[in-house]
């Protein structure tokens, strides 16, 4: 399975990538939302972990761009955040085709694996 992790915190992307690679997943990471969007446009990922709060081009921007290009419904996005996203904002995102669930940071690694394997 191919996993994309988009998070501006390099420590998080490196740690998760190492952990998931050991578990047998093929991981690609980026610390920039716009770069993450471009990766999604070029290649299909089984799951995309997307941080909502990133500078310049955040997760909401990625989702909006995918939705505008009619590509959101073809994705399996798991929102990945420690931000102060409101329950209303979260519910609005989860109602979009392609946005599957939300994991709050700090994420339990077992929860991460369950999220990947249950949906695939």
C-alpha cells in the first residue's frame, strides 16, 4: 500500500514514514501542502494523511483544490491535526466524498495502522 503523509512538521513525517515502512507500507512524505497537492495529482495513493494547519497552503487548501478539480471524490484522505479545528468545520470536511476520518495528534501508532487497514 502506498501512503502519502502531508505535514509541515518534519519530525512527524520522518517518524511516521519510518514506522509505516517497517510495517511494510510504501511511504511518501512532504512538508508542504502545495507539493502534497501536486503529488496527489501525479500519483494514486491508498491513503493520504493530511495535516490541516500548515503555513501558506494548508490542508483545507489541498481539499478545496482537489474539490475544485473534481479529484476529491477519488481520494482517501484522513485529516491529521492538532489544530483547533472546530467540530463544525470537521463535520463539514467529513461530509465531503474522499475525506474519510480525522486523527487527532498525538496519534497512537496502533490507531494509525487500523485507520489504514480498515478502509482498504
